[in-house]
């Protein structure tokens, strides 16, 4: 069983999101698609850092490093990472170029 | 001197496979054409995402294209459900929906790309090839 970090609901192992509150239970690696547990720092499939590089740099330049960050700090990092992704989309008038940037594909036609 | 016989299996390149989910028959037809011309083999299609997990488990496609606004299950929710069960699945949304929250939800669920309608064939083909870069190799 997987216990949701947000609401403590017990979820079946196959679930990616909590059945009770919708909180993400697993973190999918953007490189290799491995399903990591929420809070993992590095991908179990390929070893890639699960923190966005810009965020990791910000923390390393401050009082703590990503490698020694506490769970609370990591949660803040993930929240900051999400906020950065949010900023990549305009409030309205989303174009395919915006989406290409957000989804990380520099697609050549 | 005779050449030694080899017992090594000969690699065979199989085209990557795709599943197309869209409630519009015209859109499905167009996507199938684009996918086929991009080198994919379309192994299944459906007008709703209601049976997406079952279809995925049956065909194990290399790529799933998913509309969002469809009768029955919302495509974004279906994508999140599929990726929760099969994180290795490659899903591309093909929709005219530009709602910020919906796009970000798809991105966080692990959707690989988000293609806006009206579909531009060359761009769609480039994105499909980008998210499924190699043809499957088997023996």
C-alpha cells in the first residue's frame, strides 16, 4: 500500500495519484519515465536529479545543498519547480510555441 | 572455403505503434494519416477514452494520442490514470483546449507533449517522431 503524504489515505500500489485527494503519489522521471516515490531526489531508473537544475543551483548557492536538503526543503523545492513551470505558460492565448517550451521539445519541422 | 553459418538472429526493424483516441472521426482519420506518413503503425483507435487502459494493455503501443474533450472520461484524466499505472507510456494530447490548468495538469501527469488543433501535419509528425525517436527493434 502507498500512504498519501497529503492526507494519509492508503492507496493500492498501482495508483499514481491518491484516490482520496488526488495528490501525486509517484514522480515520473522526465528522462526515462521511471516511477519514483514522492520525495525521491534522484531517479531510480537513470540517476537523473529529480530537481530542476535551476532550482538545485539556487539551493546550492544558499545555506543548504540539494544533497543535504530536508524533506520540508525538498517539498519547497518541488513547489518552486512547479511555480517555474507555471510561469512558462502565459495567462491566456497559449500557442504551440509556448507548449513546445513547456514540454521541453525543440521540435524541428 | 565455405562461409561459416551464423546462428545470430537477424535484427528486424518494426515500425513504432500508435493508438489514436478522438471523438471526431475526421480528426482520427487525419491523425492516422499523419502517423502513418511519419512511420508509425496505427494499431487501434477509439472515439472515447473510456477503455483506454484496456486498449493500452492489449496493444502496448509506443505512442498514444489523446483528445481531451470527449464523451465519457475526460482525456486529461484518462492520461493521468494511464500514466499512473504505466509511467513508461508515451502520451501526446491532441486538442483545441488551451486551459492553463488543464495543460499544467497534463504536464505534471507525465504527458510528453501537447499538440494544439487545428493540427499542422508537419509539426505533428515532428513531435511524434521527437517523443518516439527510435523504431522498435526486435528479432
